[in-house]
C-alpha cells in the first residue's frame, strides 16, 4: 500500500511523474477459502516492511534531446538515488520471503 501523487500536464503526455510515499509492503497470509487479504488485526509486525524511501517514477516520451531541462536537472540531482528497473513487487518478495529467494534484486546486494 502507498500514497500516490501523479503529475502530468492536461494536454501533454511527454512527461508523466508519479511519487509513491508511505510505502508498506505486506506479506499476505490469507485463508484463501474465506478471505482475499489478511485483516489488519491479524497482521504481525513481521508481515509488514515499511519502505524507508519515496519512489519517484519519471516517464518520458520522445528523444532525450527534447527532454525539458528541469527534468534532466531533477534526474541528475543529488535528491534522487537512481535505480534502473526498480520494482516494488520484487522488493517486497525479497524482503518478506528472503528465506525462499535465492537471487536478490541488484539494489539489495
């Protein structure tokens, strides 16, 4: 679960940005015959991984030379820690099921 803020000009699809904050990755231990998720009162502390960062995703259309200057400056600034092909799903599997995973995502190694 997370809170998402999305940014895009209403008439221009060339830059789309999403910012996910308060990211909590949850190990589901549902009884699939009776429920599709674990109710909050049955969640254990070890079932929840609170991700310590926000996730900023920048989607661009067009060629790099046409990228707005502010986007290039943001992406090369010290405000971000770039992680190519980062996946919230893969991160959750790796931290919540580490006993079953033999290959960790590169950003955890």
